[in-house]
């Protein structure tokens, strides 16, 4: 299965670092902001089945918002991000959620992800301190009815788990839809057959 996964969220909150840690298993401190959109691929195993993830890394700046919306077309899943040390990015989750629901992929699977949880143990003078508690993130995820994970692209905490979760959900949804198709076909066939029998039974009346 090929699953298109789109990452959304404000600029400079670690979306690209999260993807790079997952796809290349490395972390770069001087990550440049994404311009427009970038793409990565990686195949994961879900219950002995392979799921190839086509991961779209979108820019969070306002001027690229149209590109982010276009990227949502035919998306199987969305990784919606905020940074634990950026309160504004957390507050903007509501706006990003509205953008998803107003897009052609309004039924796409969503996982809420908090980035930069390593600020709790970091002694860097360049990083702002945590200002969004994990409980707040969990409460927001519960409100929207979506899975939630706090991550760190620095030490890898929960990075693989994010993509494993979205891949598993996408596979389950795909298999569920495939199982429903034969039932739809059978129902349509039965309806057609019933109509033909009724027509044949009353054909003489129709002629009169």
C-alpha cells in the first residue's frame, strides 16, 4: 500500500527534523525552513504488511498556506504538529484543524504530535522553555478524537511511533474500505436483479 502523509503546523516547530529523523535517522541542528513543500519516502512494516509512506513536508509560513492546502488533496493521513516550547503553534492547531476539515481530504486520518520535548532536559540558551504541558496536548487530542504523541527529533523519542501509528491507521482504513466494496457490488447486483425480475413479471402489463 502507498499512503500519502502530510505534515502540517506552524513554521520552525521541527516538522522537517521529525521527518528527517524518521527517514534518515539523523538530526541536524541548523535545519533551514521548508520552502513550499518537500517529499520523503520510507516503507514500514505493519503486521507483516508493507506500507510505503509518501511524506509531504509542508511550509508553515502564511504565504505558503495555499500550497499546504493543495498538498492535502488525496492525503491518507495528516501529522499535525506544534512545539512544546511555542505556545502560539499550539493555539494555532485549531486553525490547522479547520483547514483540514475544509479541504478535499476532510476525512483524512490525523495524529496530533508535539515536537521538541527534549527542551525539558536541554541546557541550551538558544531554546525556549516548555510552555505547553503534555496534559494540555492530550486534552486537545481527546477533544478532536485523535491519537497524540510527544516527540523529540534530537533523541528519537516517539518518532518511529508517530509514523507507525499513521501507517497502521491508514492500512486498517484501506482494508476496511476494500472489504466493503464487495458488499456494495453485491447489493447493487441484487437490486438490479430484483428490478429485472419485476420488469419481466409485468412486461405484458407494460405493453398494454
